């Protein structure tokens, strides 16, 4: 059976847990050699072990341009090219208007906006004809959520990057698309409810009740969509926002 990403070199930032880890696993199973990044070495080592021999771990903070440069210098030295880039590193927390702090804003936009911008820009010299860049957006960028405005605005910015960058790169054969998950059962999501397991389950149940499919998504469901965008199956797909959300942002 053919593998959709056979022989391709991929980088997945924020690949140690949740969606990023699921994407890296899928890419490896489809034949790619996958570099994953994370900020904490123990989690990075565990993720590499979980993915298997096709994975390479790199301790990188995506908001640090020097660390990003070192990562892509390494990819260039070891492979000379980059076929697929998933700018996934990021995150956020909840604060309502009136309680938002400068530190909260800087952290969220630093991770989600600055990190995405400079990840793609630093990788650009390695991306050639047929390369695929996937930005991780969110349904939050298109909908309203109480106490989540800073995160939502950061993801709206990410989606805007894709629309503009495909014009900057016109004629280079590099595709840039945004994948926007709805509520997905990840550590980052459940931790918004705090450490109590009952409260975490309550959050998942509350979110599931709002989704037309009646459940939250699983990380591997995002990963399968990412394989499509990364592969030649999506050779004429450029600049889109692909919602993988069970329909929640479509109603």
C-alpha cells in the first residue's frame, strides 16, 4: 500500500502532546521523516519514543528566533530540504475583558502569532516546489467564546496569515493552508477547567452538547485532515481554512 508522505521531510512544532503529537504520528505512519519540537525535554523524549524511529526531537521555543534558526539549519544540514511544515506550537488561557493583563496578551500572541510568523519565515528557504505549510488555527478565530478573546484574536491572525502569504509566495509552488479544529480532547483543552477530573469531564460534556455531531473530536481526526493537506491529494488546495469541528462553527 502506498504511503501518502513517503520520502517527505516534515517539521511539526509543538509536537509533544495533543494535536501536534497526533499529526506527527500520522505523518510517520504515512512514510515521512518527522522533526518535532517542544519546550520541555522529558515530554519531547517521550513523544519521540511514542512516534518511533521516524521521529527526531528538537528542543525549541517557537517564540525564540535563534532557536528556530538552529532547528532549520539542522534540517538543511541533514536533509537539504523541507517538504511539510506544520506550525502548530501555541496555546492560550481564559481571561475576561477587564482582567486581561499585558503578560497574558504577550504570552498568547507571542506563542500563537509571533511564533507562527517566524516559524514559517525561517523555514522559507528550505521550502520548494510542492511544499505544504499547515497553520493551526481554531474555530475560536471565527466564533465568540466568553473570556477567550485574546486567544480567539490570535487565531484569527493566524488565519489571516495564510490568506496573505499565498500572495507573497505566488508562483513558488508552496501551498499554505489553515486547519481549524473545534473542541478536541487534548490536555490543553481539558486543563482549561483546572486539575479536577470531574470539572474536566463537565467541560467536555458541555462542549459536546453544542456540537452537531454530539461529541468532541479526537486528535487523530485532526491528524488525518493534516495528512490530506500535506499530501499531493491537496495539490490545488491553497489558502483555505479547513474546519475539522463536527459542525460547531458552521451553524
